[in-house]
C-alpha cells in the first residue's frame, strides 16, 4: 500500500522508547537518528559495538535524548537470550513503545545452485526468525503501552522476487505473512500494531552491494524516506496495522 505521510509534529515521538536493530549503519542508523530528532529515546542494537558508538555519538551531537547501546548477535541468540535482552532494555529505559527491525543478512546475488544450506540458515535466522523471536520477547512490555508499533523492513525484490535473489528474497517475503498473522492475532489488543515497510531503491551500503554500477543520484536518498519510518512509529499512524507499506520518496 502507498500512504502519504501527514505533517508530523516535531515532538511526535517524545516520551517513547524505540528499539532499532541494525542501528550501526545504513538505514538503521539513519532511522535511529530520525527517531531521536523527533524526541524518542533509542535503544541501539547491533553486532559491532564500535559502529554502534558512532550512531550513539551522532545522536548525542544532534541533541537527542541519550540513547542506549546493546551489542547483540541476532544470528546466534536463543529464546533465553532474546528474553534477557528485552528485560534489560525495559529495565534501563523504563519501557518499550516500538521496534524497527532493520538488521538483515545478505551474501550475494547468485543462482540457487550456488547458494549453500549454511547461507540459507543464516538468512532465515537473521531476516525472519530473529525479528519474530525478538518481537515475541518484547511483546509483554509493548502490550502495556497505550500505543506501540512494530515495523519489519521488507525489500522490493522480495515482493517481486526474481532470479538470483534466492534465499534473501524468500526470507524477506515471509515477513509479509508474519505481519498479517500477527495482526490478526492482535485484533483484540489493537494498541500494538505490526506493519512491514519497504524502503524501495535508496542510497545505502546494501544498495551499493546489490547494484554496484548504479549512479547514486538516480535513486532516493535515505533522508527522503525517513518520514515513513517516523510516521509508522508515531501515534499519527495508529490506524495503520497489518499493512505492507511502500515508501514514496519526497
């Protein structure tokens, strides 16, 4: 679905705690900065602590609420690890109002016969299983909020899958089904909403890997799609749930 983003108050995320996975670089880092600019306290999650510190410092330098860093490996965590993480976030930040699942695993574009079982297991683990498991672990605290939002990050090639995208496309495509299932199961608790956001072609390290010959000026900037990221985390989108939302760069 395509939704126009309404004007957003500068304090539309004030008082909210938002967890961002993949916050050390790319769209995850850009979204974390945007959330902080609109008043949110951001929990930064990623594998690389040094890179997380760069996002942390950028938020502090921009005058945002002090974020928190949580170095964490989505590829190896078990249920107990996800539950400890959720408890730690809530303990230190006194609540949880949103999760942006921006972390992802990707190897390369290649034919299916050249993709290995180990690669597929990692793709499914990071791109699908971890978003489910982390959301499940965080759900008890999100259900305590009057308004909470979970945003999975989809991929345009997953929803129009083609040759060479293989396990990556399938792991991302499954997020749409997960969104719909969870939305139906939350029908009686509408305060928690779940959507999938598809950024589309956008300047990012991931796009450079998949389209190395593309001129950056021919595609959207990260800044042009951030309004959708902020909107889906804000109360202004409280009636949007169970949707696959496509960004429309401004």
